C-alpha cells in the first residue's frame, strides 16, 4: 500500500535523506533498464518513449526557437552597444560568445525541459500514486520507476542534447544577422569568435551540461511524484515542487560546476 501520511514516504526529519536515497535508486533502476535493453534482456516501452519524445521535443521546439532568436537578437544588440564605446570587437564578441554557449543556452534549455517534460513526469507519477495504480504495478511485477521514469529520462536526454545544438545555432544566426545588418560586423567575425571561444573540451562541456540537467529534472520529478501520498492535492504540489526544485537544482549545479571543475 502507498504511504498515506502527509509528505508520503519521505515525511519526517530525515525525509530529505530518504529523497536522496530514492533518487539514487531511481537513477540506478533507469541505468539498469538501459543496460538491459542494450543486451536484449529488457524492452523499452516504445509508446511511452515516443510520447515522451513528443512531449519533451516537438511541444517545446517553438519555444526553444523563439527564445533562441530573442537571445541572439539581444546578444547582437548588446555587442553593438558595447562596440559603440570600445573598439575591441574581437574580444567582446569572444567573451559574449563563450558566455552564451557555455551558460545561457544550456540553462534556458534545462528550464524549458523542466517546465514541460519534468512537470509532466511529476504529474503522471503523482497521479499513479494518488489513485493507487502504483500498487497495481507493484502487484503485477512491474518496476514502477522503470515504467514511468525510464522512457521519459531517455527522451529528455536525447531532446536536451538536440535542443542545445539547435538553440546555439539559432542564437548565433540571429546575432550574426543583427550585427551584420545593424553594425556592419561580418558574420565571419562571429564564426571566428565561436571557433576561438570553444575548445574541444569546452564544446564537450556545453553538450554534457544539459544531459546532467535532464537527469536532475527526471529524478526530482520522480521523487516529488512519489511523495504525493493519497491526497489529490499532492498532484498539484508535485508539479509545483518539481518546477521550483528543478530550476534551483539547475542553477546550483551550474554554479558548482563552475566553482569546482573550472577552478
């Protein structure tokens, strides 16, 4: 039977320790599922995976594109404003290029994925918990985390990677168009700054970040969905906690990444 206490199975003063432990178990379960799929010992729920791809992908593609265009135009405008006072185009473009690729685009992608796919996963998990369907999965011998989180996490990993590539491309197309049309700065300068700003290690870092964000989002959503208990209000609380917790975790992880790995 699912825990009916307020806060579900993670209530009490040690609840946060239980949440971290459950998140670790959930991640291990998903990794076990993926390894089993690679070796032919398990099967992926394809309908759930396709639905998750659509939810984490096509549904927020217009938002990603619009935000990337806006970010590119803002970037172009800021570079133009700075260049009007400082005659260091290469240095300015280089600095802003690095900040955009390494920080702004990955964080924006993470927040959008959290708001769409993360909240949807939390709501689904909470609904299964509140309605008692989670008990039915356990009674049927179905691993509940692999059933709910496994396909969604895989979809989030794939789409987060794709969105960072797409968002970066659109951002620099928009920025280059602004600088070329308004300031007369050639797109070649922007491309050269992109090449100089991003070493192979930096490029790998920029692509890995959103994958780490996706894992965090999926685990936070799973934990909050599971802690919903049996109260219908738990569904709304799970969605709210997931959004707030995911955005906070993304920013904190990014800060720790900068402080530890770049020190």
